[in-house]
C-alpha cells in the first residue's frame, strides 16, 4: 500500500519543481498556482514566494532551489543560460549564471559545466569542477571524466589514479583504453598491454575502442598484437573509420611504399578526418611530405581538435610558424596524447622487416 505521506511528499516536490521552472521562464502567475499546490501538500513555500517578484537574480533562485531540494530540476536551465550568455560574449551575464549554477551545488550541473568548459579549452577549470564532484559524490562517471581532463593536461599519473578509482565501481572497454594510454605516456609498457588483455572478447567493444587499442599496442612496440586488433575492424565494415583502420594494417604490412600511393589518394578523397589522417601517413611513407602536410591541414579544416593531425603536421610542414603553433596547441590541449601519438606515428612509418 502506498504511504499517503510519501504521496504528499512527491506532490510537494513536483509542485515546487514546477514552480521553479515557471519562475525561471518568467511565467509568474502560473508559478503562483504551483506554489499553492505545494503548500496544500504540506510544503513550506515561504522561501520561494519572494522569488515571484520581478527582477529576482539567478543567485537568489539558486539558493532557494538548493535549500528546497530542487537543484537537479533547474540545473539544466542554469547551465543553458550560462552557455547562452558566454556564447553571446556577454561576460557579465555569463559570470552571474556561472556563480548561480555553482550555488546549486548539484553534481550533474558541475559535470555538464565541466564538459562545456573542457570543450572550450579551459581544462583546469573543468578539472576543478570534477574534483569537487569526486570529493563530495564520487562515482564511476565523475572519476572517468576527471581522468580524461587530467590526461589532456598532461598530468598522466593523476589521470591514471582517477581511472583506477573509476574502475573500482565499474569497468568498460573504453576505460581500459584510457588507462592503457596513461600507462604509455608514463612509460609503463607492460602495464599498458596487460590492461588491454582479452579486449577482443568484451561485449562493450566499439570501433573507437578498437582504434584506441590498436594505437596503444603499436605505440609500445607490440606490432603483432596491433595487427590482430586491427583485424577486428572488419566487424564494422564498410564504415569509413573501419576502412581507415584496415588501411593502417595495409601500411604496416607493405614493404614497398610505392604500392600505397593509390590507397593514399583514395583515402584523401574521402571527406572524413580519420581517412585523411591515414592518407597523410601513407604519403609520409611515400616520402611526399608536402602532400602529407596538405592532408593533415585538410583534417584540421574538417575537425580543428583532431589531435593526430596537430601532432603530425609539425613533423612535415616547411612552415616553422605553423609547426610551432600546432605543436603548442597540441601540448596545451592534449598533452597526454602527444607522446602516445608520436610513438604510434613512428611505428606506422617503420616498414615491415
């Protein structure tokens, strides 16, 4: 039998949540009705009623929402308001909504903020938000997200520690690849291989994970394991990413570079970043550095955050300013990946014996 007290508590929370949503959308008359329903269900609306006054600031709404247990209900609205203001270049309004969002003290809001600011390049700010979440309400997702940001900052041991914490409660094939990348960056080659043991049998295997494992194995000198993993790409054929990975296997198996030229031209013609990146590697094997540089530029034109192209372009461009700019951006935004990709590229350009 349903407890009447539980029913009234649910109704109170629902009505309060509705009132906050209406207040935030400027519909104050409807908010009055929702507050009346909350009061009828036994809710204390004394702190909420003053918010109905025009001109109420976001911080005031955030404080009351947090105290009323409705922070999670309004969190998405607050994050969206901050993002809209920031995107519009309204720094004062953006700062106001940022501060108000933090006043909610809501884990989901902090994680959402961290995703956006990390995308914008503010990695330290994202790390601070995620550390706060991990300190108060730690879970698998928060630890894994923190590890990803720390790895991008180049703080590889801290990143690995965060990944290990994430794995205490839940493991995944993607998390295994993240841990392996951290081990590679730290020079722990045996641990990198061990973390990926049995990966091919995982039920949650994805093409992105296969790509990651292929790069890790090759970066640590396990060429045969890399080729074995690369064969898994056939499960996703004829996907362009799968074809690009199959082309990587072709590079590793081809002794005479000249045979790669038609494949390189075909891959470069595909309007997809990974295909063009692999084409660039093929042109490098062919000794056509200028064409490889053009292919990497095309990758960055399609996807400005394509880390491999950021790392590879400085190696082949004749423009020293371009080389410095791309190398600096890679170090600033994806520091942990740089040594992994450098080792992977070197292995990809080494002809088979």
